[in-house]
C-alpha cells in the first residue's frame, strides 16, 4: 500500500513540471501525454494495493501471499514505467514486460481456468506484440530516409522527422502498430484473450488490467498516430482508427446483452470503451482528443470501481454467475449502491467524469461532420447500456427468493479495506464530472497541443 500511494504522489508531482515542457533523465522521458497514462497507472496501482489488504485471504499460504503482493507491485511499476521510456523500441520492450508480468498474475491462483486464460492471453498478446515489433522495424526503416542507417528511435527524433519519413513505410507501420498494440488494447477482432483473462484474474489484477494495462497499450498507438499523421496526413490515420473503433463497439455492445458472468460483463465493457477511445482520436478534433484523455482517467476510476465491487460480490455470494446474485442492495449496504453508481458512470450518466468525456468526444465528431459515425456510436453505446443496466438491476434490485442461499446471507461487508478504494474512486469520478481540477485540464490541454491536433 505504501508503495502504491507513494507512486501516486510522485505521479501527481509530475503534472506541474511537464506543463512547462518535457522532462528527460537518461532513457526516460515525461511529457504531458505520457503523464496522463502514468497518473492512470499509479491511481489504479494505489487503489488495488489498498483493496488487496482486504482481498488477500490471511488464511492463504504465506507463499501465495508473497507471490501475489510481489506480482502486484511489479505489475504496477511496469505500467508506470511503460509511458516514461523514450523511444519506440524501448516502448515495445516495456509493453512486452507488462505482458509477461500480467500473464503470470492472471494465473497466480493456479486453477485450471486461470492457467488456460493466462496461456491464451500470453499467446495472443505475444503474437500481437510480434506484429508490433514488425511495426517498430518498419518505422525505423521509414526514418532511414532522414537519418541514415543508424539512429535512435527516440520520440523527439521521430517527431522532428515529420513529413520527411517514407510515407509508404509509415502507413504500413501504422496499420501494423494498431493491429499489434491493439491486441493488448482489446480492439476487435484481436480482443479474444481479454474476456477470459479479466474473468479469471484475481480482482485487483482484473481492475489493473482493464483500467490501466489497456490504456498503457493505447498510449503506444497514440505515439504512432502522432508520428504517422505528420508523415502521411491525418485522413488515413483517422480512417483506420474509426474502422477499428466501430468494430470494437459493435462486438462489445451486442456481447454485453448475453453475458452471464459478472466479471466477463465488465470485460466486454472495457472493449466498448477502448473502441470509443479509437473513435475519439479518429474524429481528429482537439475537443475530442481532450475528451479521450479525460476518458482514460475517468474510465480507470470507473472500471476499477466496478471490478472492485464485483470482487466484493464474489466474496459475499461465492459466485460470479449473474443469475445467482440477488438482493445486492440489501446484503451489501456499501458495495451495492457503489456498484450501481459505477455502472451509471460507465454508462456516461452525469455527474460522473465519463459523461463529460463522452460529451466532448461526440462534440468533436460533430465538429468534424462525422454525423453518421456519431449516430452509430450513440446507438451502440445505448445497446451497451442496456446490457449493463439489465445485469445490474437483476443482481442489485431484485430480492433474493426465500429459501435460496442468497436469502440467508447476512447484511454486511467483507472488509472495509475493500470498500475504501471504491469510495475514493467514486469521489474522483464526481470531481472529474463536475469540475476537474485546473491542473488536470491544463495537463490535458498541453497534451493535445503537443500531440499536434489542430
């Protein structure tokens, strides 16, 4: 817990510094865009660390406790480091490290289902990152037209090369990067590992996977967007992102209607939100990109809350089956209402931060005359809302039938440690929705300026 909270404090301390320009230290580099993702990773790391105090069963073997807590720390640190490395090659290495660590954490419970999910995740994500490595090689080749055969893939060099990069190679590298890193983001059609891994991982790890790991992988996509649009123009880049975004939204929205597993439901919701991020960047308007960056922060808090609530419910009811969970508002006086609030936040209801961010994304789409895409977006997120709210209504508002195991449960919370981070996350969502701190909005504005959207 101390490590997570200190990391969050250090991440917050970067905000004021990077608004005056990028910071460099050896092979590390922090600018406004990267600090948004560092804040996301650090916030969920701290939240998961607090939650883990109540989550880890004290009767579990000491070896398991050490493995779990050690892995949680390494996973948190890996996701904080990934946005801070300077260069596309180091970024690939850092994201590969997050894959290895997170795969081990998915399997840490050593059940058959967890082992299967971890192997599926490792194989699919490694294949995707293999494509991402190919993208790194191709973008390096594109830069040889400017720097010759030997140079560093640092961000400053690639951005400075701008329109002088070989345009055909840059296009190919971008498509490969979206497909490769998009595997880790959870974009359709390369999303198939995500529902299994998020479902079988321990709850604190599920929250970090969904709210932070996907975002950090999306950061890699954004860096390729930043470089490629300087070389080939924004039109090609935006078209590719809109296609992937709509496909992801479509698959996630209809999948949400048929889920029977609570954590799997939240996993498909993550795919929906990643698709929404792609659309926001694809619209290309500054207000939409600001909304995307705000959405990353708000989604981390909302999805972390939702998974934390799911973990409490599983602890209470002993199941993830939506059909077996009834009377949640009665049995869980804190977690029940907080789950309802988390689902409403994920559905972009005011006064939560996702309402503000999605409103900005839609405004950006309309500003760029992407009316048909915005219309499709609205239809698909409405379908997703129906799937989320139907499951929430049945588990929280429908009372348990007399004589069932759920009816015999006492009215109590398993642990205060498991509730505290959910309360903090809910407060953060309200603040981001009503009046985000001036420093945060300045950070987002500076990130948009550095990104190059006009």
